[in-house]
C-alpha cells in the first residue's frame, strides 16, 4: 500500500518547543499518519496529513463502548544525528495482540513500521537533540463506525501521532512512593489487562487519585481475584530484588507484557542474575522488606525506562526500600538500556532499528 503525503503549508509549521522545557504529552509534531478500515476493503487510504482534530460521528463506537487500543514507543536521536527505534516490531506485534483481544482488525506490522518511518521522515526536525530527550510515538486504533448497540464495529481508524519529550529524569533519579491498593483493582484475570486498551486506564483513575491525595506517586495493583498477588505498579511492570534474585509477576492475563519488562529480564539473565517469573504475594514483599532481604523494587516502562521505588505503603504502614535511595540493579539496568537506546553501549541483542530518514 502506498502512503500519500500531504505536507503542512510551510508557513503554518509550528515553532519547536524549547528543549529545556519539554512536558510529556503536550506538544505534537506537525503531521500524523492515518489509515481507514472497512470490512469490505480492509485497510486503505494510508496517508500522512497535517496534525489536527479528527472529524468523527458523535455515535462513533469508541466514544461509547471504548473499543480502542494504543501503543507507545520512542525515537532516539544519536549523537551522529541518526534516528533509531528500540524494538519497534515488539510494539507492532503487541498492537495486533491488543486488537485481537478487543475484536479489532490486525494491521500488517510491515505497514505499521513503514508508517512510523515515513511519518518520522516528514517530521524529523521534531526529534529533539538534547541529551536524554526523544520523540514519543503513539500509534492508536479506534472504532469509528457510527452505531449505538454493543458489538464489534465494522469501521476503524488507525493513526499515529508523535511529540518531543524530555529526559524522564532531568533532575536525576528520584525514587517514588507507592501505595498498595486493596480496595480497588485495575483489571482481573479474564479481563482485558493484557491489552493496551483504553478501559484499563479509565479504571485505574479513581485509585490513582486517592493515592495521590495521600501523597503517593503510584498505585501498586494487586490481582483482582484474591487481592494478594502483585500485578503492576501504575502503568508499568514491576520487579523485586530479593537477595540476589530478580522476581517479576508472570504474564497471567492481568499484566501488560511490557517491552521494557522483557528487555530487563534478558539483560539481567545475560549478566548472570537469577530472574524468576512467579506470583509474588504482598505479604512476602512486606515480610522481606522487614527482614532486609528485599533489596530493591523498581518499575519498568517506555516512558521512564526504570523507576525505582523508595517507599511502599501497605495497610497504613510505610516501609522503606533501598533506604529510600536508588538500588544498584535499578541504576545498572537504567544506564545499560539508555546507553543502548542512544547508541553509546553495544547492542548485544540487536534491539535497535535505524530509521532511513
Ligand atoms: C505500556 C504499559 C506497560 C509498559 O510497557 P512497555 O512496553 O515497557 O512500555 C506496563 N503496564 C501497562 C499497564 C502499560 O500500559
């Protein structure tokens, strides 16, 4: 399928934001990619057009029944000016797994990749230059058929928007305080927790706001059935270092299979660390925090890469982790992954893809 490009009139191009004051998710590049799906014709009309509002019927099914999915990845500008992506085919495949779960159509990963490459080619000046900054890329698919009544839609829109984002830890690593939610759950096994779909974020808001009011940055989510086993933290995967072992909950259906999670597991294994995927009960976390065996907790995700946890609140008691500081494994993983993403460390696993832009 050919991708048509309609460039924004050069006089209408927006000025780039000051790279020193980039705010995540606020500023978007000049163009976006779009393609339409109908049951009769499949995906068609792939195009790059100036960024702007979508015209949509108020009865569009995504607006009523939440049939929508997305992805999140980044483009990194290397010191030599080249632009590289980190394991983008993982995001393309995950979009299709989310699509299947949400009864939406697949989109050929090769088309997704070409769309990203061509879009970044058109907006390459939007990929920031300052150290640690990047271009955030948000592929999205939504049900646009105007229809009231619950069933999978027959018409969809796939689009990609991008925008420059700052280094997550511009002020240095800052361990976060997390709150264990026993009353509210994000998702349950058998639900849609393993899909990157809108519903999961809507259902996380209430508990996240409560935690924020109490002074915590993120919610630690327990499984929705027994409310005992750790699932995730905020919108990130979670790791525990107990003794010299790295433990993360298994992909049981209520955990999002993070690309960063997988990368952490591969790197740690490569370093000779014992990495275990197993259910981990909150009691075990609290007990080992008390005994000192729990050395580190950290979250993993595209936005922050690694986010160390310095304190955890469970049943109105606070437990310090790593003395409130950044654990050595969290730091080592962070440095290594960032180093690979910016071409400063050897890409042993062949994760990076250079864009021909
Ligand atoms: C996106 C996401 C993650 C992290 O996935 P990455 O591919 O590492 O960015 C983890 N949990 C949830 C709920 C997510 O939406």
